[in-house]
C-alpha cells in the first residue's frame, strides 16, 4: 500500500534527482577542511543521498500530520535511523511520537533537534504558485517541518559515516520532537531529563536564507484552555440556565479591554473550541484556548491577569471556571554566541545552493502571486548577527526551554521562496520538491560539519560550554510548565481521525 500511496511522490522525486548536481553556487571558502568534515560534506553531496532524503521529506510533507498525532512521520524517521544503525528509544517523555536516536559512545554528546508536525487548514499542492489545495481544509506543512526533521536525520547519519571511518569518540543524538507548532514537546522532554547529559544542541529551521543568530529571540508563551461549566435550559426560557458560552464571551471581552494596558511587546490570541450544540439550548459547557506571549520576565504576570479575566467572567455569569488546562509553557530562546559563530563558519563553507532556471521561475511566479518583489531565490548566505536588544515581541518556539539547559543555537537553511508567508499556503507550496531538497541538504551539511567540529575540537566545545555556564549564572532554568502537567495526547486526535482516511484515499486514487 505504501508504494501505491506514494507512487506520485516517488515519480516526482526521481525527476528531482537530476536537479541536485552542482549544489553550491558560491565559490568555496578558504577554510582548511579536516578529513572528517570533508567526508560528511562529500557523502551528503552524492545525488543518491540527496534523492533519498528528498523523498523522505516529500513523504512527510504528504502525511501532513498535526501535533501529537504524527505517528507515520515519527515511525518513518525512527525506522530509517534504526536501519542506519542508531539505537532508537521511542515513546519518550510520555509522548508516543517522541523518540531519541543515538550513535557512537562516550563524550561529548551532541544533540540535533528535528520536528515534524504540520498545521491545520493549509493543504496546498507542491510547487504550484497559486493557492490550490490538495484537499480543501486538510492540514499542510506551512513551516517546513518536513524538511527540518529530514535535514537533522541526514546530518546525523552523515556524522555516523565519519565516526565509523575515523573512530573518534563521542555520541550523536537525534531528538524526534512532536508538536512544535503548539510548543508542546520540548518542555516535557526537558522535564523527563532527555537533555541532562547533552553537551551542545544543534537546532535547525527552514527559511529562505542561510543564517544563524545569537542572543535572545522570540516570545515566552503559556498555552491554556479555559473551560466553563454552566446550567442548560431551553432557549425559549433561558432564565432557568447559566450559559457557559456567555462566560467565554465575557472573558474574551475582558481580555480585549486588557490589551489597552499591556506593553507593546505582549501578544495574546484565542479561539473558541467549544460553544454549545444548538442555539435553542443554553450551553452548559464552553471552552476557549489562549496563547499568552511575552518576554521571560513579563509573561507570568500577564498570564495571571488573563486568569483574573476568566474568574471575573465566571462570577459575572453565575457559571463555574471548571478547568484551567495549561497545555504547555515555554521560555524565549537564548542562543549561544560561540556556537552561532561556529555555525556561521560552516554556513559559509557550505554556501548557498545553486538554483536551477526552473526553480528561479517558480520562485518569481510565487512572489508575483503574493505581490512581492520578483527577486527569485537568494544566492548569498547571510552574515552573523545578534538579535536586537530592543525586544518587540514575535513568535515562539519550545526550543526556548532547551536553550536554558544546554548551549543551543539554530541554523536556518534555505528552500522556501523569499516572500512566502509562514503558516500559509505559499510556504506549503515551497516545502516540496527540488528547491526544498537542495535547501535541506545545505542545512544538513552545515549541521553535520558543525557536529564534526564539536566532536573533534575540544577547544571549540570548551568555549561554548564556558559561555553557557557563565550565562546560566544570571539566567538559571526555571520551568514555566507546572510540575503535574502531562502532554495533551488527545490534541488534534479528532481532526486527524477526520483527515487521514480522506488523504489516504486521495493518494491511492491519484
């Protein structure tokens, strides 16, 4: 069934294989390259290797599984790592789709993060520069996680080749991380002690450039579902009931008035997840899901003000605030400077991929559709930069908690069209096919080369670890996640029950 299910993907993938030659457009840097590092770069440059990992990325793209329900994506990655000789532990930190794959022995221990969940309502055909869903309303990979988990997987297997040939000590670990889009897995993985013996963590993210940064970035965040309990009654005689939906509505009114008094860096958004079944029945249960975001220093104070709004709504409506379910709570990212400097050298060594005329044509067509400047794909890597010291808010990632327990920085690799919008059909269109293959391959090379440096250059590792120890004195890790919190394994379960049969039927028929 698998062969039939992905026949189209594999046929398309075979065509892409001829497009991966001449991956680097920029001239090689003058860096002296160690034999171990050259081996991983050469191994990842082989067309059959690029094709293999490209197919895996495209397959995960087609699965488009939502957070906590990534059973096929997780199994595909874990099975392939196991077949490559890695020791794979599955179902980690209380999450069935979380795994840790290890190879090598002894210290140092270098971790590579990989995430693989999709987003709801973003179904889109790959490499089509106009909105055109595969299945209307189905999920899609609007953040490139299919390329990110595959790049991490490819980098780790490349490092294994060098360990096997040159026999140096050290351990490489891949952390298969579910539900990043809802910022769930990493706080629970930290809580379970999965990073306690890891010396350095390599994170990665897809994008349109090839870059890394240091310093603080993103927002800390609390993700919480507030559920109100009321009393049902006939809609024609509502005085006999107490509407839980009224409580949700009033809470939302209160938090929107609260916005006037929040600092400009705050972010707050919500969706009503349950609000009753019929207009003529007073709903006795209703729920609203909030994301509350700010800096590490301010987010808790803001969160408790939102809880006050919920309590006030219950009091005003005569209902009960039945449950405050905190799904996750995460810190900002704290990116290690010495590690980012090491990453930058390897980004410059690898260079930007060489894009074909067809890839540039697609990029410009997508940019035109979005009303962007038609510049095509980038040709130069970015310079190293520090995140702005003036915090103005932004997105969030559960990688933030990892950065406070082990020195961590992120390699952002290319593949998405510049101007494509994150969490949008245009990003889904970018994350499939030859451009995505080349981008994730470049990211895998930079990660593998950096891992080799960390495993074979103790002076580099010491510099990174020393910076982290000094930083930790003033920024010790204190989890925002409540000690009794458990992963929300039911998240997206009903949605995936709806979409999986429809998506499988579509691929079988097409």
